[in-house]
C-alpha cells in the first residue's frame, strides 16, 4: 500500500513540476517585449552564457575532430577509402556530435551556473526583493537568460563543428597524409546544406531551448537553502543531459528517416 | 574603456565567430557553395539499368559538371529507366547525338552521368532525348560474364 502511494506521489509531483515549468515558460515569454526595450540585459547574459562557454566548446571541438580523424582514418584505410575521411568527420560533427556534445557541455558549464545563480538569488531573497520594488523577476531576471541560451547554442554548435572539421583536417591531412584537395572536395560533394547542416542547426536550437529552460526552471523552483541549490544544480545537469540524448534520438528519427 | 563597452565587444566577437562558423559550414563543408542555382533545361535519357544513380547526381561533360539529375522514373512502356537531366543553360551547345553513360567516381564512389558529344549539327533542346546510352556497370553482371566466358573457353 505504501509503495502504491509512493508511486502516486512521485507521479503527481512530476506532473505538477511539468505544469510549473510550462507556466514559467509562458511567464518568461511574456517578458519578451520588455527585453526588446532593454537589450543591455540580454547583452550581459550573452556574455556569461555564450562568450564564457566558447573556450570549453572550442577545445573540445578541436579534440573531438582530431579523434574522429584518427579513428576514421584507422577504419577507412582498411577499406582503402581514406579519401572519404572528410565526409565522415564533417557528417558526424554536423549531424550529431556538434549539437549533442555542445548541448552536454553547455548543460555542464552554462546550465549549472544558471541554476546556481538563480537558486542563490532565490535563497538570498533577491527575487522577492525585486518583487517588492515592483519589478517582475521573471521578466527582468529569467527572460534575458532564456533568450541568451537560445541564441548561444546554435552559434556554439557551429563553432564546435567548424573547429572539429579543422581538427580532423589537422590529423588527417597534416599528420596521416590524406590528400588536402580530396578531404575538402569529397566533403563538399557529400554534405548537403539543408539535409545535414540546417538540420543540425535546428537540433541545436531545440537543445538550446530545452537546456536553458531546464536550468532556469530548476534554479527558480529549488528549495531556497544551500542544500536545495546544490540539488537543483545537479538535477539541471542530469535532466538536461537525459533530455538532450532522448530528444536527439527523436529528432534524428524525424529528420533522417 | 567602460565595462559595458567591453561586454558589448566580447559579445559582438562571439556572435561574429558563431555566424562565421555557420558561413564556413555552408560554404566550405556543405554543397551550398557549389550548387549552381542558374536556369537549366531538361533532357531525357533512357537507360537499361541506372545502377546506383540518384536524383542530384552530377552530369558531366569532359569531367566538368554541366548539370544534375533532376528526376528518375521507370517507364513501363519500354521497360527502361528514364533519367531527367537538368543541363545548365550556359551549356546550350550540346549535339543531339550525344552519348550518355553512367560512370562511377572511383571504386566505391558515387555514380554520375557522363556525356560524350557527338558530331551532329543539331543541338539538344528542352525536352529533347539522348538516343544512345550505356547502362551502369553492375559488378555482379560483369563477374558473371567473366565466369561464363572462362567456362566457354574451357569447353573448347
């Protein structure tokens, strides 16, 4: 009996959380007109969400590309098809690894920071303070962060993919002796703009919405204690990663069926 | 330099880098930079077997891309495959007795249509048809013929 009640409780609290998340999303979207009048708020968030994430994205992009170059060369050379190394590197980066790995890193770097920041604002009653001053904290604090996340993610994913392609080029052409012209030409003839690149961009846009949304919701919904904030940060990373991986499968199935 | 200005510059650099990366993906990585968006005219070519030819496969003449395959369908009347070739308008001086064959780029590469110009004075026009074609090389058939030929040699 107790077990059944527990199941019911967790189901109810899950639905309630989902509902609160959607209401929060609506509240944030209503803050959009205000954001247009105060672009400086968005600017500050783009700095902390986007610019400060570039370094980790760039480093991992280069290394993922280099590993793809090595592994790809190793396997392709068995079939005498090293010429298609560029295609392999670019396709896997643009379609999958770019959006997904960027989203995972984004959740770890920017998402957790967002949660902790908003959670601490709540714990130290800064959000209530804003409300006392007749400033809507959802519009003033949350909306700029959401929009900054949505703008940053596709750009970060594009930077990741570009540097990855160069990482693969460095290993394949520079170290292993694949022909430079073949690397680029095969890539250009096989990678399609709408089919591959644009679908990757759409993916990373979706991930941007989901990751930022989860991060903001967890921070805003946390129990306002130090323990609650730390739990919210953990949940942000776990939920974002799971959401990204699950959604990636769904999106891939829809796009490339 | 004020703090705000510094933030603006950093964010601007980030946005520029992001869009530059997207532009790079469009032009250098994908085929957007090489797609010919100009006008084209349609020419039909009937093949006994098109092998792995696909829509969007290139059509080349002397190795230069002069068009793309626009459509492929099966003609139930004469049991052959019909490939509709879209030839770019700037290549409008192709003789109407041109020979079309399906070739393979490299051993495992994609298949494309190669055109060999004929000697006719008349030119191919919109809706025209290439009369002489050569089918794709299907590896199983080639091997089968080879084995058959060997067996016949042995029988003599």
